[in-house]
C-alpha cells in the first residue's frame, strides 16, 4: 500500500515495488560462487556480498535494485552511495528532468529534508508544498490539490498526512484517472505506516549488527500511536529477527499486541535484559485522546532510557530513535549523545535509502 514491499519466497528472489494497485516485480537470480553467493541484477551486473555475508538480505536487494549506481551498496567493487555523498559533486542523473513534489500535511524535519536531498542528489526538480499557505488552507480538497499538481507535470509525490491511507487514496485516484506514470511514496500516514523509516532503520541495524537472525530487538515507548513501530515490526519479522520485544505502559500499547508475533513487557529492566538493539519511540502527544499518562516526568522516571537502564542490555547494544527526540522524556541526553547511540547515523542512511526508493520507482 504505497510503500516498498519486499517478498522472499525462496529462489528466485523477487523485489516488488507498489504504489497502490500498480505493482512491478523484478526477479533477482542468486548463484553460487565457491562457498559464498553473489546476486545477478536484472541489468546483468553482479553484487558480491561482504565477507561476513553468506546470502544477501532483502534489504540489500531492495537497495541494489534501484539503479546501477546503487547496485553496489553492500559491495566494494563500485561507487557506493556513501562515496557519492563524499564526492565534491554529489549528483547522479537518475531523475534528471523529473519533478518530485513533497506534499507534507504534517510537520517534519528529517523526513522531508532527507527526501529533498535524496531527490536533488538524483538530479530531480524538487517542489516543497507549503500546506499552510496552499489552497488546502482555503478549503481545496486533497484530490483537487493533487489534480492541479498533476497539471504541472508532476512525476512523483512524496506524501505525509495525518490520515491513515491518504497516500493510498492519492495513488488510487491517479490510477483511476489513467495517471499510472506518477509515483506515490508514503512518507508517513497517520498511525498506519512509515515505510522508508522502517527501511532505513533496518539498513542501520544491518550496518552495525550484520546478521538479523541472531538479534534480540526491543521497541520501547508509545507503540499505540506510532506508525514507525508498525513498519519496524513488519520489517524485523520479514528479515528473520527471532525475538522482538515491545516495552511500554499498558495505556500506550495496542490490545492484542502478542498477535503481531512480539513479546510484551511492562517492566524496563526485564524487557531490556540482553537485547542487541533498542529502538526508542517518541510520545505522540498530538495523536493522544485523553490523559494516557500522569506526566512526562513520570513517564521518564519509569520508561525513559537512562544509562542505568541501558546497562541491562548487551555491552555492544545500539540505541536508535526515529526522531524528533524529547530529551528527558523518552531518552536521557547522556544516552542520546553516548557511544552506543546511532541516531545521527540513521539520518545519514535515510538519504541513501530514500535515494534507492525513488530510483527504484523511477526505473
């Protein structure tokens, strides 16, 4: 539903990109080379795994699928995206001549900025719609706004909206009007999903931890209102993480959470014991109806991640946060700025992952 979907059904591997009901599947052949495996991409290029890899993961394949410049994200045989970012001219001609419209109907810093940077590094023309001064503030409907932007020759919409399903609604509207050539990327919709945040979080874990199948991952905080948590859980399960823990007060956890295939904890000390990855979540005050917590200070006292609580995890555990952080509420500054935090790395990787997503759709 307007997001990057990754299917793993044995061989051949298939990467599926969907923007509504328009779906493209690309087979990826895996072949043996000695005791390791290499990936042959549709254009004939080969991606070799790193020495610690045996089989390229779905995330590697998803990033590799987009373009030949992105095909070696996990390889040292060609320019990687990180190397592109270090070049004096940080440009690739993938989206040259294309217009990308960022339609953010909710506040955003990291997501909107990284999508803009990603599109510009792919040489797209980027238009940021200022919702507060747009015609939607005068009563124009969402779909009428989309139709007007289509008349301006849009090629891609990056959509964030407070209503769950808004990007899907836009995609269905475009398809119904014969505009299958315009792509829609979900940049976060209501409580539903945040697909590219899920992808960049998985890429971050892959970068620092390698094998997903040996990890214990804890997601801490306001899961009830979090679209990020839903995307994280789906991605972690897809990548084979054997134990996913969800930690938080009962008032901030959805009912029936165990059915998602996770272990639920209401005690931080027990939940964080021997975990490899800690994924903190922000309190979604703007989505809360009624008083679900006494005070932010009380939440921090019980559920905030401090150095003392972090000590319950493995010594090499990493700490993640999708942002924006509320220091002194869900995380202590000493932890957020500490050696185990990879929060700024997430932001950096977000550019590369969103470049891959847009490149894959444009292909």
